[in-house]
C-alpha cells in the first residue's frame, strides 16, 4: 500500500487558514473548545489539532462543528 504523501506548502497554508477561521467563529460566539466538542461529539485533542491546522477534518466533521456553533459552513471554510 502506498504511503500518504506530505501535503505541499500551499495545502498546509490553506489548512491553517481554515483552522484560524474555525477559531474566529468559535471565539466570536464566546464558545470554548470544550463547548464545541461537547455539542459536536468531537474529541478536544482532535478539535484543537483542527484549529491549529495540524489536522485535515473530514467534511462530516466540519458539518458537526458548524452545527455545534450554529454557524454556516462557508463561514468556517470561506
């Protein structure tokens, strides 16, 4: 089985931007990471990695985060 390739710099930069957007949306709603995780069922460590841009969330995970924040999905990834 082939090993996954490391994302290039452009992909990593966009991943960090998305994480920053998610963080801004959370802070704008005065929510803690624990609040979002409790509402979405996502592990705090996983959620933290997403905000930091260290992890690429699946679309289903992004949808769960958006629902937990009562935010439109495009606010998180736009």
